């Protein structure tokens, strides 16, 4: 089996699906769900971790935080300067959760979380004042329907 592209059988896929829903499930619950013994599931999880398929187990805190705050995507267009020069400035804002350099009419997409819409608006104003940022378009998140990042899994 090639570590770079591990092959996953149906049970591995089912374990990953279950862990995406709840990464902190007891191994015994996983074993019952896939019809294997506890030790067999532990062995499979250890192998998936060794192979890099499962990167880490996390706790999903998006529920309570989302209800008390506002999330948005900020679509940033630069004035031609390399994004690399702007990323340290953007990363300095505690509201910024992630920053992706993208292809297309925008240069960066930021995932942002703030206490309310007014705070998102104030953050946008601070960002457009940064030399090198031409425009910032804000798309507030109205409702989250799916977040599969509970277990980080490489595509196989």
C-alpha cells in the first residue's frame, strides 16, 4: 500500500464518515457502527493516522460561537502587489480565521468571525485602509448547513 495514496476500503470510509460527524466518539461506538471489535477499530484508526489519512482529531466549536457572532467571507482584490506582502497585515486581525489566495477576479478570500455585523463592517473599513488592498467585498454567512472539517482527511 502506497503511503502517499492509501487505499481505503468500505469500513475505512465508514469510519471516516462517522468521525466527520463526531470526532470524539468512543472507539466502542465506532466498532458497533462498523461491525468490528474495539481492537480492530483501534488498529484501523492507528493505521489511518500513520498513513496521514486522519491528520488530527478536533473539537467542533462552530455551533455556540456562530450563534453569538457573525461570520463572513471577505473577497479581497489587491492593487497588484503580491498577496504575500499583505498576508501578515491581514493575519494581524484577530477576526480573520483563514486566508486563501485564489484565482479569478479576487486575489484573496478571508473567512472572518466577529461579534456582529457592525464589527464586520468596521473590520472591512480597516482593511480597505491598508495600502495595497483595492477592494473588499463582504458576504455575510446567513446559515451554515455543513462543515466537514471535524476530521481533516486527505483526498484519496
